[in-house]
């Protein structure tokens, strides 16, 4: 049997909050790649436009992971 290191309540809250971290993380990455820092994140050397390469990918990933935020906002109303 594996010893329980983290109490179940804390682990459950952390697991419930984890999906909320994806959308802001990807949005920040999209802004970083759009602002001329693609070499910092990837050696692709793509253009500096948000609509090309890595910036587009991160923007789309942020949009696709926005669902948990919409659920959170709808529950509060």
C-alpha cells in the first residue's frame, strides 16, 4: 500500500483547479511568441505574427482550453 502524502481534500482541490491553469498559460505563450520572442520558446524562427506558427498554435490551444473558465463564470451567476 502506498502511503498517503497529500490529504485527499487538498489533492482534490488541486486537481479541480488544474484545468483553469491551461488557458492563461497558453495565452501568455501566444503573447510571448507574438512579441518577437520565438527563439526563447522554440527554435522554429517563425515570423513575429500571432497568426503564424507557434503563436497561432498557442492561441488556439488557449481558446480550446477556455471551457473550464466559462463553467466557473456561469456557476457564479
